[in-house]
C-alpha cells in the first residue's frame, strides 16, 4: 500500500511494505545488550491461586510477567522526562507521525584526536562522534536523524557496554544537531553521553527542551543493518502507550519517492 506524505509544499510517496525495522529483537530468555551492567530482562509465567500461566499438555494459556530495564537492555525511545523532575511521558510526546529523516554513517575517533569538547574531561579510552563528521550532511527539511557507527557488527545486538566501548558525541556535535532542528534522534549506542559523566548527562540537556511543549525524542540501542544505505527516508517510531519517560520502541524507516 502506498501513502502520500506532504511536507513544505512537497509530496512524497512511500510503500508501507518497504518498511525496515531499526530495533533489536528482545529475547527475554536469550542474549540482550546491556548498559551499566543492568540485570537481564526476564519473562516468567504468572502464578496465582493455583493458576500457572503456561500452556502444558495442550491446555491452559501463556501469561507472562515481564521484568525489563527499558533504558539499559534494548531499543528504547525517551523524552525530556528522562532528565527532568517533571512527569513528562513519552506517550504524550511521541505521536504516530512520519518524519523526514537522514541516515548518516560515521566512524568514531579517539577523543584525544579532536579539538572539540565535552562537559567533563576526556579519558584516553574515550571515542567520540564529532560535529565535523556530520556537518553539512543534514538536509534543512529533516526532522529526524539516524546515526550509525562503523564498524557495524551484529554484536551490537547483545553488546555489553562499559567505559571502554561506549561511544558518545562531543558537545559541539549535539549542539549542531539541535541547531539543525532535529526532533527525533536515533543512535545505535546506549547513550549520547559519556558512560560516566558524574550524572550530568550534559548532551541530553543540550538536546532536550527545557520548557514545554516537549516534542523531542532520542532512541538508543537501535540497530541499522548493513543492507540499509545512507540517505533520506521517512521514519515513524512505534511504542506501547507507557506513561513513563521512555518506552521500548520500534523505529521504522521507509524508502521515499517524489510524488511526480
């Protein structure tokens, strides 16, 4: 099925069957990515008053209780509520819309090789994404941005992140992204900040709004397959209606064509 998307007096066509998911499948009883040494998510049959939520001998039904750290064990989308004391819900911030989005692949460099900055001191093991890597590559009409880090191994689907392998953005890079009026940032890292920045989350504060209306989101721990080319897409982000600062998510991107 094709739909027509209109933006700034331009029309684009997308085939909904061309959608590509950027989320990591969540295996409750298998391998998962992990950030900050978080406990694995789990799914166990409900047990109550003699009822066990598990099909056995072709009888009964499966009813699972799940335990899941949204921010640290899988693809998720967060809003300004992640860093504010106000109760800002991702369910209120994120609407089912399509966003003109640019996908850019970058190779991180040692933080000691850049003249750009961060709000705490760099360590020798830090690797960063700089403004110089993305400058001039974001179309003016884009409201979404996807950053894929290279090399792009499938090990990202169950990577255990620590101080030695958590790539992050320089302050200049995030300010540039915000200045480009990007509202939906998708990354394949577990955070846009340094693994340990003394709890400042400076890049999150640079990107998110300080006052309403709150419309921006960051999606972390995405996986962008190597078969997907850099370029322009339409994106939508699916979430369950959780009234929290973040929710597990499934970003989809679609090939676009001018509506001649």
